C-alpha cells in the first residue's frame, strides 16, 4: 500500500501543474466552453488514477518479466537464441504500440493513403526488431555505445539526403511514437537483465541503458528506406481541423472505452505470450511469483486503459482549442510562453519518463538523482515545444535546421561523456515523446498551425515530435558532462585537503 501511495504522490505532482495552467488560461486569456472544461477535468482525474495504477503495475509485472527474459537468453550462451528472440520480441512489441498506430493512421489520412498505415507500422516494426537485436548483441559483445550511435546516425544522415522533408519529419516522429508506455519499461528491463549477468559492475551499469535509443533509430531508418521506394517523393494532403465536440460527456468517454481497452490488450499481448513461453520452458517461477506478475500485468492493463481514456477523452480537444485561441491573438508572446510552460509540465506526466528516471536512480545507486534528471528533461521538452511554435510562426525556419545540428551535436557529445550517460541520453529522447506529449502538445501545436496562414498543419505538426525526441538527448548529455566534471573535481579536492592537513602537521 505504501508503494501505491508513493506512486500517487509522484503522479499528482506531475499532472496537477498541467491542470492548473489550463485553468489559469481559462479564467484569464483563453476561456473554454464549459463542456470542454468539464471533459478536461474528468480527463485529468482519469490520467492521475490511470498513471498511478500503470506505474505500480509495471513495477510488479513488466519489469520482472523483462529482467527474467534478459537473464534467460544470456544464460543460453547462444547467439542464435539471442538474435531470434530479440527479432521476434522487437517486432511484436513495436507492432502493438498504440502510439505508433495513432501516428500511422494520422499519416494515412493526411496523405490520402500515399503512405498507408499498415505499411508504415510494418516498416517501423521491422526496423525496431533489427536495431533492438543489434542493441542486444552490442551488450554481449561489449561494443561502446558511441560507436553504434555514430554509425546509426551517419546512415540516417546519408539516407536523409535522398529523402523529402515530409518523410524526414515522419521518420523522426516514428522514432518517438514507437518508444511508448509499454516498450520502454520492457526494453529497459530486458537490457538490465542481460547487463546484470556481467561481472564488471561499472560495465553492467552503463549497459543497462541505450537499448531504447538504438531501437528507436530503427524506426527512422525503416521510414526513410520505405520513402525511397514509394513513388511521388513528397507527400501531399491536409489535416482536417479538429471538431470541438458538444456531445454528452459520458458518451464521449464510453464511446472510446472499448477501442482503447482492445488496443491496450493488443499492446500487452506479445509480452504476455512471451512470458507464458519462457515460464513453461525456462523460468519455472513459483506459484506465488506467477500470481504477483499476473496481478502486475492486470494493473498495468487497467492503468493504461484509464490513462489513455483520460488523455483521448479530455486532453486532446483542449490542447487544440488552446492552440487556436492563443495563435489568433495579436501578440505572439502568449502562445510562445504557453508552449514553453506546457513542454515543461507535460513531460512530467509521461509514464515512461518515470520508469526511466527510477531506473537511473536504482542503477546508479542514487548517485544520479531522479529529480535532477526530471528537471533536465522538463527544460528540454519545454524548449522543444517552444521551438516548434516558433517554427510555425516564422516560415523561414525549416525542420532540418533543428535536426541536423541537434543530432550532430548529440553524436559528438557521446565522445566526451561517460558511457552510462550516452545510453541514458538516447533512451530519454524516445521516452520524452510519449502519449502525453504526442497528444496534448501535438494537438496544441496543430491548433497553432491551423490558425497561422503561412503554416502547413501536416509538416509542422509531424515535426514537433522529432524535436521533442532530440532535445532531451542533448540535455542528459550535458548532465553527464556536469556529472563527469564534478566527479573529477572531487578527488582533486580530497588530495588538496590531505596536503593542507599534512602541511599543518608539518
């Protein structure tokens, strides 16, 4: 019960700031229809309940499964087993991720079927499966993370030279959409399970991170390669403006319940099947542990359904409406200020962010505090949404002007910081662009784009997740540089102190 209470407190501090920002805007410069405001408040309550249950369920169910599978495939001492299991798990976990299907459906509608949703889900899932397998082999072969990321992003850069700006935006957005509320906890636990088998504790600590970051490059590569084979080059189309619903509030939520519950079940199904297979042939867990894990999976499922119901029922409509209202004002300052504030707060409500920051603190034995990681992530995503809004307001700013120097700097910094922070940083990039950011913030940015005559709703909307996926990488790398500088100063300070004590004795 104490664990559940702790999770609730954590979630309240994450979600309430967003609610307060919306309420302050409602009573000052951006009033909302009463129906929409009530839907948002109900949505906030559902998000709090859902997120609390989800995070508790992940601790009880998903993390032990991922950790045990990681241990089991490492014990097999067979590269064939590692490759087969990683390819299958990587593909199916990605294929079942709800965020990916939401993005793929949006791309399909916007491009009038030029980039069909099933094709997009398949190419992204194949890319994730291949890169996750390479990520697992990297841990076993002790290959440094910086070399893997240098190679992956060099290949992405070469492919992007032959790609249209539309495919570039969709590719980077796909990398954010695939690292959602389910894939992140499972991949982190899988990496930790394989890494824990290493005798060198320092190496084990560093290798616990990086798998999510490596896997997400597979999504970018998958879309860029598909873009080379799709005829027509540029994608055309227009996003229909969001309709503000005036339906009965109960109907608005009930109508979405079955669809969200089914998607959430499909999301968890590959992990459930994997656990059953491994339990029968490898784990042989005792009955009490199986009951604990099943309870964890059930809580994860209920939490995910309630969370997504809150996000889709109340958050997205309000996000779009706020974007439209603020962008229609004479001054650009309110919309840019709110963009920054929303970015600072929405990332704190991301389920996978909490899973990652807790694992960072656990793996480092508390030497890297989770609150510090949260602050760095919050500032990074705040700047991301601000940069996205700025790009819509100033037509001359192109997406590649952010992504090229940003990811270039991210790769260069890997050579100057500890390996532990390299993995953490690239994992954080995917983690920050989860369901909260990709719904509320995306809706807000598209609301702005719908109101600005020079903006393209499609290109500007899709590009936002790409920026949100990039900025946290740089932020956590800078945290790593500070951590390294601090740890270097500590021994020097101790030596000088010893000298001064020795001098005093002399």
